[in-house]
């Protein structure tokens, strides 16, 4: 149900012009290898997860785009299983941190310990120094620890005792949070939420998917995923670096860039196609990080789709995941039950496709 009046300008649009080649164009072999690597990750998901195709693709695309992802859902929808599946599909290091109110920054980042034998301080790095870090129920950690997490995500390094230690590459944070049982939790501030490239929201499975899930558990004989029992066909660190480097080489036309900018600007009440009445519903629109994320996600999705250029459909494919945690609604909108995804739908309809 549209919130804003539709405009005639959002009807038929001219086709995209011929894409110009990139300075270092991707070869057919590169595109084929990228799709083959993505299919290997999907095959691993098939062994651990039933349904949740949108979450699976969001995780894979975020990995290729080089960002971090926040997963939100009620308990019991396999958030942790999905995160572990992606992390263990690559032969890198993986650490899981169960966030609690008494978790301190030193428990995550690391600390210095005095060695009486050598009479010197030695540095002990924390679990965040891994290729893949699962921060389970991130909103249960206190504000100081959340700041340490987000600082590591932004800087790609930590500081322990005045010593700067670079995080391993690739580095990806997969955080989860529950929208219920908010007593004793610390909601992430908007500025820290903006650090996540995507926010995926999981929904309940269908009856058929739930039946298939029970069949999978029955065949497996255990409710817990045994990583050692899964296929050992995992990606190497060099494979992930290849995917990320290849995604950056995917061509983005000026018209597509302007489209991403117009989408983000429209949520802020600016741009050439403003929405009437937006000020009454949106208190804070998407930041420029949103347009950057749209382009990076578009490049990754185009690569995994077998193309070396981005089309507007690549930008729109994950626009809800990119925008929903960057748009802050007014109290009036919340009282009226307006959802952020409804605002995004209206923005997509209002901005013409190039």
C-alpha cells in the first residue's frame, strides 16, 4: 500500500546506454570462477539451512562486497547457524563471541599481561582478531564494548597498550540481535548501525520449509551443526580476495551512480524527485554511506550474476537491506505503524530508473 502519491515520471524509462569497458575488464574466466565459488558457498548452506534464501544471498553478497552485516530476527530462526555456515565455508579463522552486559572491551580486543619470568608485558589478542567474527546478540553488550567492536570494524585494527595491531584480511563481522526481550539490552546508536553495510531481517519459514527442516535434522541425527561432518570443499583466503578484487573491477556507469545517489538523497528530502510529506515520517535519511553501499553491493551482485557491469536492478536488489537501518522514522510514523520498508518502497517508485 503506497504511502506517497505516485508520479507519472516513474513510468517507462529509456534503456541504459552501451557500457564502456573498464580499464582492466574482467575476462569470461574470471566471471565463471566467481560464479563457481559462490555456488560452492551455496552448496554448503544447503547442508545446514533450509529456506532463508534472502539471508543466504545477503551474506554472500556482503562477503564479496567487503562489508559487515547485521542479522535481526526473533529467537530460533537460525541466525547463528547461517553466520557459522558462511564463516566456515572459508578456510580462514572464525571466532564466536556471545555478547553479555558484563563483556568488557579487553575481552574482545585483547589486553596486556605482565610476565614475571621475563619482567615484561606481553600482548594477548582477543577473539576479534579473526577473519570472521560472529557477535551473537550484539545489543546485549554494554556501550563501551560496542564502541570497541565498531572501532575495529571502522579502522581495521585495534590498539592494545598503545600498540596498533592490524586485523587479518579478509575481515568480516556478522552480528545478530533479537528485537524482543529488550530488558537489559543496549540498542546500537544510529551512528554505529551505519557501519554495517547491510541489515537482514529474517522471517518465519513456511510450513513446507519447516517440514524440510525437521527432515534435515532427522537425517542428521543432531540439532547442532557438526562442522567436521560437512563437506570439506571450502574456499581459501585467496579465493575471497579474488572475489573482492573482481567486484571492485565491475564497471558502474555514471547513470547508475546518479541513480544510487538519487535514491539516498530522496530519503533525506533532497534530490530531483522529492516525496511530499516525507518530513512528517522520516527524522533522518540515509547517509552517503548508503549510496556507497548500494554501489558496492551492486558490483558484487553483478559479478555473482555473471556480468562485468552494473544495471539498476543490481542496485535495487538489496536496497531494503542497505537502507532500512539508515532511515530513522519520526515518532508520528512509529505511532501510525509505518515501517521503514514502506518508505523505501515509495522512494524506489518515485526515483526514475535510468
